[in-house]
C-alpha cells in the first residue's frame, strides 16, 4: 500500500448510521499550513463492497498504488455492496464534508470524477450539489437525472467515452452531453476511437486533465 494513500472508515449518525470505507491520498509534500485542492473519485460497479483493495484496481487509486504523485488530496470512497452511487449521494456529501472539516482543503478547488457507475455518480452528485464542485470529469457514464441537468449550467465539464463502449454505449454519453450543452457553454467531450469501456486509463494518464481541473475555481 502506498504510504500516502490511507485506508479509513467514516461513520456518522444522521437520520441513520452512515458507514463508508474510503482511501485518502495526501500529497508527498503535504503541509497542514497550506490549502490543498481535492479530487473526489468515484469507482465503478465492480469495486463495490467492504474491501478497499478492490478500488485500487482502476483509476486514481491504482495510479497512486503504482507510484504516481498528484498535487491534490484525493478522496476515494467505496460504495457499499448492492447499492449504487445514485443511492448514496447524501452520504458521499457527508463524507466529503467531514474530510473538508478535518483537512486543509481549498473549498474553491474541489473537483469530481468517476468511471462507469462512478461516471453516472459524477453527473448525479454534481447535479444534486452544483455549488460544491469547481469542475467535473465523468468517464464512460451518463446521468440518471437528465431532467435536472440545468443545475450544471455554470459547472465546467470535461466528459470522456470510448467509441466502441459495449457496457455504456456512446449514445448514452452523447445524450447527456447534447442536453447539457443547451444550457452550458463550458463543456468538452472527448471520444476515443476504437476504445471499449476502459476509457479511464487514457483519461487519468493525461496530465492535461489535472491542468484543466486547476484552471477552475468556484465563485
């Protein structure tokens, strides 16, 4: 395990007990006297459960385990088994609030990304809490809240999809993008030719994504 990627459990009693296992990456030069940008990463369906090793198989947690360094704090919660991110939006928000309270986060530079089921979760969490995220990057996902995309009219968006995606067809991603573009002029959509469902490796290994994140701050 990367010494910079900590395994943690969040428990809080709200109307019911919330319990999340999660990974928290702290940059190598982490200093509590400095305010840090944060990326919230949402994994895919196959990584649900209560074993944090599962979410190290793909995306940002895998890159961290492989030795990549990032200038962000990275929060990677694990979705409980038999649920979906769309069922956990309020709970993820509670976890995020707790991490922001416990760490020196620059609240104007909180970013959101996810892949597959996490791509759906990225769209839906941003729709539900549009003022929190300075920019979002959904990967091979769509939204289950298409009628509420208007709430993202001021959110910078860079979405990604594989042209040959056999699990979440490109047409589903295109539908979401076409709808959001009716109210939002700050939308980018990258389609990878001849790529199936795994469009996240290309995306997360592209330094331009992180440069693009840091170009944006909330009001």
